[in-house]
C-alpha cells in the first residue's frame, strides 16, 4: 500500500471547512476541529503536517488504518491524542486548546454523506455519486468531462450537480440521472451525445432536452440512452452503426425514440442491447463477430429490426463491450457471445461465438460490468471475478496476464458494485468506499498518481470540494 506523503493539498470548503488531503492509497481519514486561529496539525506516523487559519474543521485524509498520534498546536499551547483510524470510516478529533481534553469519535462515510452509491468508469475518467446526491469526478479532462478545469488525480466535486442518483460514462462524456427523472450531461459533444441540441463540448452540466421521467441511463463511446418509467428507450448522439434504430446512420443531437417495452439497456462499441419484461434480450447494430447472438455473423448494420438473442431466458442484467455482450440470468449464471480476441467470453478460448455460451468458471453472480475487452462479476458472496484483457492490470489479480477464464480479485470482499472502463475498473467495498485498478494515465484511478495498478488501490477519499 502506498502511503508516502509527497503529494499534499490544503483546501477550504465553504465558510468553515478546510482540509489536508493526501492523494495516495486511502485507508482512513481524519477530521480535526480547531479554534478560529492559526493551527498546526501533525500526524508524524503518516508524514502529514499542515498549518493554516481556519474557523472550523480540518480534514486529513490519506492516513493509513491503525493507531496514530495527532498533535495540535496554537501558539505555545499543544495537545496530543492517540486515535485509531478505521478503513472506510472517518475518525474525528475535537480539540479545545484552551481547557478541555480532545474528544475522538468515528463515523461511517454514510453518516457524513460521503458514502458512494453509484460509480462509472469511462475511457479515461471516473465518477462517483455520493449518498448526499453530489458527484465526484477524476481523470482526464480534455473535453470538460470532469465539470471543471484541468485533469485531476484525486476526486473532486462536480459543481452544479445535486440530487443525482446514477451516472454513466462514455469515451469523453458523462450522463447524470437526477431523482426527478431529468438527465444531465457534460463533456465531449462532437456527435450530439449530450442531447442539448448542439455539438458544442460542455464543461458544465447541461439538461438533456425533453426527458422528464427517466429511470436508467447508459453511455456508449459517442452515444447516449435513457430509459423512461414506461419502458420507452430514447437515444441520441452517434448513429454510425444504426444505434438509434431509425433506419439511418445520421447522428442526432436530441433524443429520439428507439425502442418500447425495455426494462434495461446496455451500450457497446457498435451495438445496443435491451432487456424486456419477459427476461429476453434484443440487440441491433453491427454483427461482424456474432454479437447478435442468433447464430449468424453478417456485415455491419444489416438488421432492419432488433434481433432476439437466442437461448436466453430469465435474464436480469446485461452488458456490452467492444463487439461482444454478456448476460446475467436470475439463477446467477453468466453468458457471453461475440468477439473473443482477448478471452473476454470467459470460455477458456479466444474463438468468437455467435451464440451465447455459459461462463462456467464463475460462481453464481449478482452483478456484472463489461468494459471494452474485459469483464468483472460480483458473486453472491461479494467476491469479485474478472476475465478477458488485462494488459494494464484492469482485472485486479496482481498481474497483467490476460485471463480467458475467470479469476478472483484478491483483497476485496463484500463488494457492492463494480464499473468497468476501457482499461480500468472501479469497485465499491462493503463500506461504500471506492477502489480502482488498471491503467492510471491522467489520474483515472484517483489515488494521486498516474501509474497503473495491477491490484485494487483505494481511491483518495473524501473528495475535494
């Protein structure tokens, strides 16, 4: 675990909050209440030291789990206290340097509104929805997709977003679903994938036109989709592979009705999949590698209507990558079809499949996430399994060796959720704290660095404001 203290930021949040954040693997965080005066706070065992004039709260994050001495000084007055930092929680110390001894207590992230409830991994950036409805982002920002200026190696709050319940990420854009059913977007807009009627990139969230009752969102490389409460699927953005199912290849900068009667949607590099109420899966787009799952391989864009994937019933979740797809059935079995160059079908081979085949080596699962060429699944015991491409360590098994059959991700238990990007992966642990592994360029892992990680590393938390 990396705990070196060579990357430190001092920040003030609102009127009364200041923070000292260490952008490396985060095991716990520490808040220190102080007097409205110039205060120095030292945690020698963590290599953290900071000073500033604050009128409220100091936060030191990046402190490894364990027992540490925290020293507070104002002028010639000093207090020391030993605290135990718990992974995934926030340990707080209240100093009154005039008379009272320090008070120490610990809060779970949820108690502070810092628990993560949803995650998304894009091509080169990452997002997390907090339990208080705010959104944090980090990674590359060449199109404004982080919602502020510059790349970010650690998470920071996206201004202008609140009451968000879900997030989806594409190549260079992101979608945000609010609790009122509206959809917001920011970032790259070259194909109209932000849905605001323009093709102008946006570094501040914009409202997607005409959607008021969305319940789910999905983002492709340059396309976007939203599912409404009544089962209507709306799409906008790129249409190169007829993703919008309107009989053309013309992009749309505003939502168009794509399908009716869907209960879930997944978007891949060149395909769209929907799940219907009877547990069947339907798809359209390219079929070069058999990604229709109907036993055929055809040239791209030949299906005039959605095609039913053969042999699947009672499906509860779907995912799509670079010309392959994955489905999870109610019994926990995982099925895959389409392109298999990197073993992403999990069948121990690299031959493409035009019909779904069971991923037999993975235990019964309760969640799946499909990246460009790799797949992660959460089993019913909360363990994480991965297979497929692994050149940047995005399977989290401690290697960069491709895996044509599933392997368990060591070091993570009680996993709540997982999200896969092009070359990196995010996961939520039992405490709602985010972890990351895979390619680290541009800070997309959120650990304060840009190095790839072959094993899970804690995302620096809490996020900067």
